[in-house]
C-alpha cells in the first residue's frame, strides 16, 4: 500500500517545494497586493462608507479579498506548474512513473490548495488590523474557502492542458478569472444594482463563491447559503470530472 502511494507523496512534495522555494513570488507578493487593497479600502474608506446595514465597508470587502487570494493562488499553482512541465517536456518523465490519474490530480490539487489557503489565512490575519469580522459561521466559511480552492485548482489544470503558450495561459487569468471576480460583487453587493444588472450578476458563477463566503462570515448575503454552496459544489464537480478525463486520456500531455 505504501509503495503504491509513494509516487503521489513524491509529486506532492515536489509541488509544495516548488512554490515554497520561490516564496517571495508565490506567497509574499500576493499577500502584499492584498495588503494594499486592505489599506485603500480599510484605512481610507472602511469607516466612511457602508453598503450593508450594520457593517462598515471594510468588513464588507475583506471577505472578498481573502477569497480572491485563495482563488488566484490556487489557480496559479496548478496552471503554472503543469504548463511549465508540458513546455519543458518533463511531463513525459512523470507520465511513465507508476502514478495513477487520481494520484496525479490529488497531488497537484493539494499543493495548490495549500498555497491558496495559506495566502487566504495570511490576508485574514492582516485584515484584523483594519476591521474585526464577526465570523457568524466559521466552519461554513472554511468549507467555502476549501471548495473555492479545490475548484480553481481543477480549473488551473484544465487551463494548463489547453494552453499552447504563456500568453494563452495568462488569458485565463486576465480575461476570465479577474473580470468574474470584480463583477461578482467583491467590492459591492449586487442588491444595490439596477434589476437588469443584478440578474446578470447572478449568472456569474464567482458571485456564489464570494457571496457565500461573505455570508458565512458576516451572517448576511444576497443569496441563501444553500444556493451558494450548491452552485459552488456543482461547479467543482464538473471541473473535477473534466480535468480527470483530460489527464486519464493523456490529452495534449503525451505529445
């Protein structure tokens, strides 16, 4: 049993060491970026604005910034690692090892989740200097953060497999993830939008992750928690099945 899982643990260790050795780029940089957001929205606007009753603007925006760090870094870890392996050609060496597709996905996913959640925790700790959060449902907040991290780790694998260049890979982040995050209610509740734009925002899948995470922390949100978790879990399952099929079939990995 131990021998069968040795390739998995070896790959997991390699993936964790990969982002740990360049921690300034993979961990410190996103934490500093989030800290700048916290300074702008916490120190300057935090107590002067309120978009939902009973909470300052800083309290409203901090959960979104935490989850944004989780999402961006989970995606970046799997997408960059797998794409570079394809680009350099050493993915072939990995494929000839006795590692199963399940172990392959699990190793990449766990390493990405570790990086994403580490950044999220760091941002959450730093945010305490700007505003205190009530953490109405802490276990649900942790569950949503883990679900979002898992989901975007799968999306990173898919993007890395389909991308043929660094420019193509960066398009997923610049033209898919970031617009969906910024239009998903990270800086505003969609309930204040005109009816047409509110309905349009509800078609944004990242809205349910952001609102669900914020709802779990603040105790209030624009959509019920069961809907947010149901949507996030469905998306995560779809992307997991998709990435598992691509890896099991060896699509664009063996050539």
